[in-house]
């Protein structure tokens, strides 16, 4: 989701990358659960142990067109998603929506664009303006995969001989995938939004709205007469504030909480929510900004130690929540300090 590989030791980085490349098998998409919201909306929930590392997707289908919201950062998983789409879609895939520019929401669009070249990518205007940056990020990710494969070949001699054949076969599979992915291209958006836009997918309308909240270039989707919100990472129960426009983000969450029509919220990560559950991420963001404002001369380390524990308490229920909340807190405090 947000964890920068720059913070990981280089040898471990390559190990993690190659593991992701090699073991994303033909069943990689099986870990994503398809949940029917209604006749028009399918919620593709990421497996729980990856809830802070990789994104959910949403498939919306009307009588004439389908629209896919976000893609995984696991390219092999996206290829398996394409297989599922070819089985399930009753209409053409007309649109792709990237809710923001983070890798686990945008880069996998290159895979879908390869198989559905007529699908129009929709982004925030800011994402469109900076799109060469994200195209480079796609190529950089493939370069990292290539380095990990090379390093793994170098390490083959150090593993038991009886295991080398199996590992060599996996590496050959990885090379084949990498070669295929280099043929894909992350093509620029066909629609860049600075104001809200309504799309009719065929007897089913959606409204796409640009924001500056989780990032400077977010999109959300409302539908079902305003009762359903597909909010991307803006509405995550544990919000990542490292690139956030914090004040406008807090204002937006307050609007959602007071919205009488809104009943179902689909986040970029984790389970579906109701608007009352948005009070937790709002409290996290509010406390974060107030804590920095009241202690402007303190270091980030001291701010972390003195952060109100009652706000963090809901995130202490398991190890993944604990570790992620500490990482997100540090990133958010740094963001708030830089915004002062």
C-alpha cells in the first residue's frame, strides 16, 4: 500500500520482490473474495493479511458498459483478474478508474489496458498531468523484478542441489512473466477530471468526483442514489496520511459522516464500512494534526511517544494493525509537520 522499499535493506528488497513474482501463481486471484453488493456492483476484497499492502477493486456493470475501480499492485494477480473478467463480464469494459496514483491502485492498469485496449482510463487531473512519473514507476518496478531474478540466479549455487531444479523452473517462469510485462504499457488517461462527472453505464448511473484528501489527486464514486460510496483510501479505517491534504481530508470525512443518504462505504483497503465507522479515521487524523500543532518544536520521535493512546487503541487488536498504525502515524506526523 504505502511501504517504501527504500526503507528495506537491498538484499531483502530483492528477496521480497522475487517471492512476489515467483509465487503469484495461477491461483493468485483466488485469495481475492468476490462479494456481491447488488446486481450492478461487485466488491473484490483483498485478502486480509495484505489489507495494508495491496488494494481492493470494485467492478460496476450496467446494461451497456462495465467499469473497474483500481487494480492490484501484483501484476500476476491482475492477469488472473483479467481471466475472471473475461468469464464474468456481460458487457464491454468501457472504463478504468484509478482512485489515486499509489502503486497498488494505478500501476496494474497497464495489464488491464493490454487486454482491454478500448477501456478508457479515468484519473484526477493532477494524476494525468504527472503521468510520465507513474509510467516511469511502472518501468522501475519491472527493473526491480529483473534485478531480483538476477540475484536469485546468483544464489542458486548456495541452496541444496536437490532444490535447485525446482527453483530454476520458478525463475524461468519469472523471466517469462517479466518479458511479458515489459510488452505492456501504462497508457495515459483518456479522461482527466477536475470537476465531477456522471457516467451512465446503461440504466445505472455513477458520479465520479475529484478531491484533494488522501493525496492531491483522489477520485471517489457515488451511486445507488447516493447511498453507496466507493471512496478509495480516503475512507480507509486506518488511514495513511503520508501524502495527505489533511485539512481538506478531515472536512470530507465529516461530510460523509453527516450525509443522511450514505449507508455503504467501500474503502481502498479492508472491509466495507458504515459512516459511523468513519469517526475512527477522522479521530486519527484530527488528533494527528492537533498533536503537531500543539507541539511544534518536538521531534517526530517524541510526538510518537506522546501521541494519545486512546486514539491508537482500536488499532492494537492484532500485530498487523499495530505495526501498520505505527508506520502510518510516523508518516502522518511528518506530513503534518511539513504542512505547518
